[in-house]
C-alpha cells in the first residue's frame, strides 16, 4: 500500500466518522427534547462515566486520546442541548402568548 492509498483510506474513515457523529448528534437532540419535556438536567455525569467505562472495558482502550475525544463529544452534546433548551423555552413562551400548548 502506498501513501496515496493510505490517505484515501483515511479520507474514507473521516467521512464515516462525520456521518456517525451526525447520527449521534441527531440522537443527542432527541434525548435533549426528552430531558426538556421531563424537566431533567442536561448534564448526567453517571451516564458519561458509564459510557467511558463501557468503552474501556468493551474495547480494551489503552489510548487516552480516544477518551479525550469522547470528552469533547460530551461537551459538544451538552452545548447542543443547552442551545436547544433555550430554543424550546422561547417557543414555549411564544405558544403561551398565543394560548397554544406546546409541552405540558
């Protein structure tokens, strides 16, 4: 395998990663809506610890960089949910003004 082929393979992995991250963030948004409706906090350290422990145990992670990447994924996920919470609240207030029920 030459350098060009290796880089082509890396490019494909990058595309796959972006696709998977987008799928994950779509799910994060759904979880965020559920949390908003149920009045739950955005941050759930127990869930984050569970995910990290599962990654370490199931995949025998020895590379701290992968855990660092997941820490960043968690941070981005919480930021998305926080932004969405603000949007939900605005929308809910607007519906109240118009006497329409959005979330009960």
